[in-house]
């Protein structure tokens, strides 16, 4: 891996997130959901898929299966048919059904709200657990996806050699009053401005604070 970008200092990070907040005080995730359970399902389905693609697949699914029991009643064949446009849909369908069974059997049909309990569910990793904890329960958990990993390393906001290191850098360096929305601000900036192949540096409102050396004009 190339040499890591240096970690930005406190005052620079405060300014970056002040600008993010000024631009969008209440950033929202882009996955459609109606409750904690449908959020778990949507996030699990979003691995190696776009939020837009997941929303399209779940629009009808969540009308008929918005609880673990309803998902079990729906059955794996009907579930598979709903999500067949999503990558890895067969394995994801199996995980969704296994998760529904566990939630009914062990948690009274409710979604648990500890990271360990969430991560014990099939197809739910640390990133998924952190998204659910943040979006549904308002915990300042940092879900590091490809957009955050890229932005954190390019800019110096949260450099790290792997997603765990970037998650720690976010938690250690971003001021507490920005922690709740930090991962949404970073995801949206990485998804729409600091894109992978040709970042839109000319449209970036933190360009003057960013350490990325190969800025585009």
C-alpha cells in the first residue's frame, strides 16, 4: 500500500465538519426502511450493491414482509424473487431467512441493539451493525465503507491501512459533537464528490483543507 496520508489536526477537522454541517445539518442514509428490522435487511442486501438498486428491490418486499415473522411466512422462494436483481441474491436470501428465524426464536421478533448481538446474525458484519446502531438508535457508530475509506485516506480526515484503522481514526479524531452524523457526511461526500476515478475537486467545499496531492482541476 502507498504511504499513508498524515492525520489532519483537530482544528482542520473541526472546520471540515463544520462545513459539512453547514451544507447539510441532518444527513440521512439513502436506504429505504420502515423499522429496525427492514433497516437490517436493507443494509445486509446492500453489500456489493447500490442503495438505489436495493431500494428498488425492497419497495414491494417491505410492503409484505416488514417483520421477521412475515419474512418467514413469505418464504425463501418469494424473497428470492423480490431480490433477484441484487448481486449475490441467493446467498443473501438464505441469510435473511436465517436471521428472521433467529430473531423470532431468540429475540422475540425484535432486533437487538448491541453490536455483538447484531454481528451474531447471518450476513451482518461490523459495518452493517454500525449502520443500524447509528441510523436507528442514534449511537455514534462509524460504518466504514469504500467511500469513507477512500475519503479518510485521501483527505487526511481518518487515514488507516484497513477499515478497522479508519474506524478508529474517525472515533479518535473527529470531535464528539460531529460523531453522530460523521459517517453520513463522509459517505455522501465520497459518493458524490470525492469519487474514485476522477474526484470532483473543483466542486469540493473542503478542497483547501484536504491533503490529497492529485487534485483535479
